[in-house]
C-alpha cells in the first residue's frame, strides 16, 4: 500500500513538473485593448477606446458634437490639424517578465506616430496598413506606461511635400493612410488618428508565431487539393520544433523541424483527395476547411493559429478573339458572370463599424443576388470578419491594394514600407477563398495617362520619366514579385481600369470604368454602346432617404437648396448633374420629398440601363460592378444603400436584374429585342411570352415561343422592327409584360416601359393603399385602375422596417401584396407610409 502511495506521489509530482515546464515554455499573450486607455486634450485626460479613433473619442467624451451633423465637418478641421497623445498603464507579473523575449504588437496604428514605453522611445510608425512588432524586453517592468504620440497626418504630408522636388498629384500619397479619409467625392474630410486595430504583448522563450497563410489550389482532373502553407516566426532561441496542421477530426500534417534548419519562414504542403470544394453563391456550396496550425516544442504546444480556407481553382481568362481579348474568371473550371458592385469602407471612422453592421451589409449583398465585391483601393484592407463572411456566403472579392487616383513616391524607404504592408496583408487575408484577384491600384494608370497631371503639375521630361519609373517599380515590379513569392495562385491585375474610358480600346480588352455618363454628362442610353469585357466602375448619384437626411439636418433646413445638403454633397458638380439627369428622364420637382424620389428613380433607371446592357452582352461582357454599394457617412452619392443600410430604389433593381434567370430589353432606333439571360451552366428549355398592353391593362398582342437558353449567356428571344412590334400604337401609350415559363410554370416576370419615363402618357393612378398588421410587421395591399410605373414606398415612422418588394410597376386591376418586415407594428403606419409613383413627379 505504502509503495502504491509513493508511486502515485512520484507520478503526480512528475505531472506537476511537466505541467509547470509546459506552462513555462508556452507563449503568453496579453491583450492591451483590455487596459484603461486615455487621451490628452489641453491639460486634461479623457477616457479613450482602443481600438478607436480620435473623432469618436472626442464625441464619446462630449468634447465635440456629432461630426456628421449639419456642417460640423467644417468646424472640426482643428482635429485634423492637431497632434494627439494616447496612453495606458499596465502591469506584467514576474512569470511574464521571465521569458526571454517580449514583443509589443500593433495590428494597426493610424498613422504617423512615435511610441514610448516607460518614457523610452521605441518606435516610429508611418503606415497604417502594417503590423508593427518590436521586442521590448529591455524596457518592460512590472508597472509600465505605454504612450503613443500621433502627429497630424495632414501636417506630416504637407511637410514631406515641401521637401520633395517633384510634386505628386495629391500629397496624401506621402503617407500610407486610407486615402478616402482626406476627403473624396462621396466622403467627408476627417483625417483620423488612433490605435485602430488591436494591440497586444507576447512573451516567449524560443519561437513566436508571427503569421501564417494557406493557399489552396485545386486540380480539377485529379479531384485533388494542394495546400501551400507558410508560417512566419520570430526566433529568440533556436529549438527543435514540430509543426502540426489539424482539423477537429484529422491531422493533415506533422513534421519535425530541426533547430539548425529553423528559419523565419516555415513552408509546408499537403494534399487532400476528393476535397469538398468551395463554390461561390449560385454555383454550389461554399465549403470551408478550418485548420489549426500548432507549433510544438517537445511536449509543449508553444502556440497555435486557426486558418479558414476553401479549396477552389481560380483562373482569369484572357484570350484573343475577333474584337480584342476576353476577360472573365473561371472558378473550378467554370466561367461565370460577375454580378458585382464596388465596396467602400462602411464608416469614415473605421472603428465605429460593428460586427452586426458587417453581417447586415452581407445580408444585403446576398439578398441582392450579388456574387462579387470589389474592395476599392482608396479605403482599407478590410477586417477579418468581412472576409470570413464573404467566404461563408460564397461572395467573391476583387481586392485592390490601397492606392487610388494618385502617383506614389519611389524612395527605397517608401517601397520597403509598402513591401512590408503587402506581405502583412497577404499573410492576413490571403488564405480566404473569397479573394479571387489582387489588383495593384484604382485609377492610377488612368490618371497618369488621361487626367493631365503632367501638364497641371508642370512636369519636365525628366520629372515625368521619374514619376512613371516609380509607378512601374511599385506596381509592375515590387508588388507582383512579392505576390509571386507568397501567393502565385491568384491573378494580379496592375491597375483598374486597364485603359481609360476615353479610349475605344478600353471596351475591347481588360477591365473598364465607364464615366462618360455622369462625369461626361452623356445620356444613359450611351451605356448601351459602351460595353466592355468587364465593367468595374460606372455610376450615377441619388439622394438618400428623407429619414437619413433628417439625421443630419434640422427640419427648418430641409429644402432643396439647403447649405446643409450642399455640405453632404461632395462632387463639385453633384447637384447640377443630378438635376440634369432628373430632368432628362423624370423631372426636377419643387417639393423635397418628390425631389428625393425623382433623384432615386433617375439613378435606378440609369443603372438599370447599364446593368441590362452588360448582362445581355454576355459572354462578350462577363462582369459588371456599379459604383457603389454603400456610404461611409450620410451623404448624397452613387450608393445603392445609404449609410444606415437603407435601400434606395437602385438596390431593388439590382436584386431583380442579378437574378439567375432574367429578361433584358434592347430598344434601338428601328428594332426592339428581348433577351433571356441565364447564369445556369446547363442549357435551359423555356417558353417565353411577351405581351403588349395598353395602360388600362388590355392586351394588344402577344408573342409566344419555345427557346433554349444558352448557358451562362444571353439568348435572343424576340427581335422585331419597331413599327411591326408597336402595331400603330405610340410607345408612350403602352407597356410590355414579359414572362418565362418552365414546364408551363411561370418562373420569371418583368414589366418594361418603352420610352423615357417622363414621356409616357400616364393617368392619375388614385392608388388605393391598405395596411394590415401581421406577425411579420405589416401587409400592404396596393390597387390601381391604370398602369402605375415606379411605385415606391417609404415609411416615415421611427420604427425601422423593410419592404420585401419595392420600386415596381403596378398594372391596372392587379392587386399587389407586399410584406413590410419589422420587429414592431407602429399603430400610425397608415399615416406614415407614403407611396410615390411616377405620376407624382411628371403629372401630365
Ligand atoms: C470612381 C471611383 C472614385 C469616385 C467615383 C465617382 O472613379 O474610383 O474615385 O468616387 O469614381 O466619381
């Protein structure tokens, strides 16, 4: 018995020793975001949020008013001009301090700062897109003070510009900071500073895991996945290490790395037979793999990291054809039409976006049948949650690097910093299957070639040569060669667009931005002819809803020429151009409610023209990305949802036209053509019907036919001479109802008008509106006795709700039932619901 007790005692002691030594060699992380942070204003200290930014901190401490309110932007210039000091105190226990190395890790400092630990200077930062890691072992004690002094980014860029012999188009180029925060044609100028991403400490004895990436490739023929992984480590003391790659149920990789072979990058590869493949939405399941990378030192798991990835093969196909060169993607060997939109940061104050907002934005994307987003290069590399959600929902991403509408310095210091930035971000986001392309920049080449910078900046021949050489070094050498090392799996595209919109070749190959409409004031019909291979930008503005305007404008200031509205319009000719287009297609009402509605109709009508031209040009055109999905503050802009996520009419149009099966109309000078568009990869046998109707709903005539829709393409359903089709009727007196049937069952219906909206001969609809409470919120019944185009419902109640359907044409005698989804039923909904229609703004 005594012997058993002795053995037990020895065993327990051994376990204890092993556990202690295990504990001792484990890396330890301390999250400094959990500490109390302060910032200084005058001679007072205030509570600060970390992650956070100065504007939000000033607002939370009631030092400034809401920056978005009225014209507060103008009054807050001083914040941009000031320097700001953030600090915290924290303790470290002896066990933590006993480790051989202690790293301070900043995942994002915005932007120009000097960092002091216990009053010792330790770091200068000038790139908000980089991760900064420094060994602070020699400075750290039990009680510590960390202080970060942020200098005004505006003053820093000014002072750098002064020392440069060649001026770049915009001085914001000198700092690696989100370009849009210096002001954009949809964004205010709030030049934030602060600790905008996490900050932590890590103590370790031997090796610290810095970051890791897993790049998947998929061999379609062999049905085999190859995973290419890299781990970056910081090494304090070399040791034998073991790397394991696991999922919950399986170990995929297990290898010992001898101390003498340990380098700061560990490469690993393994294969998966018959993997579950990642498909984008509409094409299959977005299957994901969740791997856990573990670093072991003997019996101790030193550190681990989770990586989410998906197995898929991505190809960008550019093949010469009769007109130029194709430009489309294949995923897992299958081509697809990219139903896209441009995405900008959801808030000028980056740290104010909640996880819920990311989720809600993605919900809008999914509901709208969008399958691809372009993360535009004037913003930021998004947070992990954004890419996680895109992976999960099968939303693909065109990822710009953060360079926009500018030329950039070519100094070694700058290039080295960018190289670090590119590496950090590829390591952070490169494992995500949703990202299918890296793009060098937004409109830098376009600007250089077409915007007259060389003349306006008075460049000499040698100046031009130098600036262009620097461009090439950055976008044709440094970035692609970094990518080659880390991620050769994805295509790299130097600049979006590849050729400027003033050049006819821009429509024959590469990606195109078409801004002849809006910037060039051309009519929307021009969209029908200006169709490129892959349309990555085009757009037109509209006002946000009245509810959104009310958040920043007092009632007495809500009128069309209000200076407050002018402050929330950032395009130099915004109001003038909006009104030009409103007048051309709808009208410019005097009443502000109708004015907003007319502007929103105009935007929806214009982008509908472009979207349907692009869709019906498949497979010549294989992608369409209107400018832009969202806003970063309440503003009059090109967005289809506003800052608060409220849908403008355009969002309903997008949802409709991006359906996997749709009909598009082409109305030419002498012909009228209807196309059936199918995203399906198989041929589809359908029947179509096209009815020509009078405004009272009487059918004039009907065309029917059977047709096989070509996969992933657009198929001509009906082609008629105008005179023949109209049968003596004026295009202003009729409308068309088109339908698709499969096995006699209706699978799609769409109503078309044939002329500009303000030309139609419509009558007063005297809409009857019935609102009934329901478990979902409310049900709305609409009835009319005459064709009522562009019905748009707005609820001005304080309770938020969403119309399941909105912005449609209503036929005479066809009751429409719409569900209004809301948490609550407001008893005054009947009074606060306003139903607009075309007749309200073009009474004839
Ligand atoms: C595009 C974008 C942005 C801009 C938009 C509207 O070119 O890249 O620069 O906001 O035009 O002008």
